C-alpha cells in the first residue's frame, strides 16, 4: 500500500499511486513498507528478471505475467546491448553506465517502462479516459519521456523545458521526436519555474474539470511519480551483483554509491534499495554549483531562495529538489506533520529540520558539490588517468567522490552512477579534454569527441542535425494553463 508524505492520504494501491503521479492535495506517494529482498536470490539472473523480482513486491495489483511483459523492454533490443547497465571497472572504483537506452541518459532506465506501468494502472482502475502527461524537464527527462510515450494509444505528452536552459543536443533530441501525440514547449524561465508551473497545473481544479469533459486526465512522468522511482531501484541491485561477480565486493560486503543529484530520484532509489536489504554503505550525493542539498546536509537548513546557476551539468540545475521530501519522510521517522510544516507553501521552499532528522540525514548520506572549473578539470584528469570520459554530471560525482575519499579515507568499494553519455554534452566535454580548441558547433563536437576517444556516438544522437524538427511553442510560466486549454479543450 502507498501513503502520502504529508499524512493526507493512505491505503492506496500501486495503480492508484502511479495513475495519480502525486497526491492531489499535496504530498508524494511512498510505499508503506519496504519489502526485504535477498541479493543472493538474484544471482545468475539477467537484468530483466532482476527487474521483475525487485518490482513485483511493490505491485501486488499487477499480475506476474503483465510485469514480465513490461520488463521485457530490457531484453528486447531497446537498450544498446545485452546488459542495459554495465558496471565498468575504472581505477579502483566502478562506473555504473546507466545511459545505454535510446536517449543516452539514465532517465531511459525508468521511462522505458513507465508508459506501460501507467497504461496497466489505468486499466486496473477502469478509467475510460485518455491521459495527458505533463513533464517539466531540465533536459534529459523530456526526451526520454517523449521517446517512451510517443505513438501510444490514448496518451498525449507535453514537455516543458527552460528556454536556453538545455544543451543543443538535448533541445534537438526533443524537437525531432516523432509521434502526433508528442508536444514540446519552451518556457521563459528556469527549470524550477517550469516545474513549479507544472505542479500548479496538476493542482488546478478548473483545468482538471475542463479536461475531464474531454475525457482526459493528467498524469506525470517526472520522478515524483512512483512509477519512475521503482524501476530505478533495480539497477542498484544489478550494480551489486556485478561488483560481486567481478570480485570487487566480497559476497555480503558493503558497497558505496555516488549519485549526481538534482531532483533526488536517483539517490532515493539507492536508499530504497538499501532499505530492502542491499548492502549499501555510504550514499554520496553530488551537486553542481546549485548546491542547495550540500548546504542542507551541512546545516539542516533547506534554502532554495538563492541564486540559480546555469551550469554545464544542466540536468542538475535544480533548487527545489522534489524527491527530497520523500527522503525527509524516512529520515524524520515518517513524521508527516513535520513534512507538512516544512513544505508549507508559506515557507517558499525554505525550512530548517530538527537536529534528530539532520543527524539521520548525515548518517545516511555524505553530500558535496563541485563548481564548473572543478568539473572540467576532472573530465580532463580522468581521461588522462583512466582513458575514461565522464559527462559533466558524472564528472561532478567523480569530484565529490574524490573529496569524500580525502575526507574519510573510506576504502569501501564504490560505484559511481553515470547518468549520461559524454556525447550528450560533447562541447563541454571537449572543453574539458582539449582546453582551448573548440568545435564549430555541437554536431562537429560529437564527431570530434568520437575521433578523440574512439568511442562510438550513441545511435540516438547520430544524424540529429539533419532531422526535421517540429515547431516549438514558447510561453511564460504563467501561460502554461492557457496553452494547454488551447491545445486540448
Ligand atoms: C536527471 C539527471 C540527473 C539528476 O537525477 P535526479 O534523479 O533528478 O537526482 C543527473 N544527471 C543527469 C544526466 C540527469 O539526466
């Protein structure tokens, strides 16, 4: 069963949590308990079957057969090889490459199964409506969601991205998506403004009623949706199984993970895996210059009212980290009243937690951040040392891992979650690698990066410059509701 982080709803089945996306009166769905799963029982299974075993206890209202079909996407050629999430040994640590899906970012790991999870959920609930998926994106979710939902019967998707706030490759990936049911909108504002505007839409009773007349209901493909988080738990089990198989971790020994963090979904999935019994030691949170989380872990004060920086790791340019609420729910001993108070809209994203909750947070997570210069420097140095190229997001993680090592000298085997292919951010990666020489444009940068490293350009990023782009609507954050009315009512 699922309950709300704010104590305003409980006893909901998985289908309901997935169909609704978030709790209509505010709050996020969380599982009421974490089923135990022994990693040893998963040894020898392929990714698809591990996915099934991890997900099934959370989806009692799904038949085993249905779930088998859903997770088949990990084995049917959608990902670029037989292992959708290889653990690559680099130096004395491991890199969990989560970007082998169709859009070359880790969002594919979940967004390739979310449409099916949602579809089945709606059937289960006997909704005879169509769904309108709204997505706010800092770059990668947009394309991964468009790719997952395109051409799906009964589903429409609108993606909102900050105008000028995503990389040229990310923008081009989104605007060249096929499918009559896919729409892309550039919002004049930053990601937080996009995300906040979309959250308001979800809460708008007027718009909801108008759409209902057209047999349409809203849902979300952002990581506030439980159906996004659940498939992400899987790859931490998968990482552990590989680390044991590679002889890096003794069976039952503990493994640390480093997660480049934005909306906190990826990190939360690691924490949930730990709660299920996976021997995860320290979870290390890495932020870019938008270091609101690193500050929180140091002080217990969440202060989202601060300067917003556009960085070379745009998918982490986030000050209002949505899933952090779920994490605080656990860290506070499920204190729904506390969450209610902290997240009260009158606080405008600024609050201070109690000392016990802060202590829990600090015991569970080590948090750090890297600035732009450090990020570029580590891309260059890692390539020289290991002949391994990090994308800027993963490079942030690598830098924070180095800081962690020098602070703690913790020798536990550590896995860095690599969230994007370096080709998605080729210009900035080249800047890191070659320093002065810059490519004429992003497309030349892709080729040059490929020549330099001998790595292949991911299939989904090839030929992007010559594809036909669809027209993009542009609007102010306040105009989103109006735009949706025009499009759908
Ligand atoms: C989305 C994203 C992140 C942040 O992940 P969260 O789950 O939002 O914390 C980090 N890196 C890349 C490349 C991403 O696309």
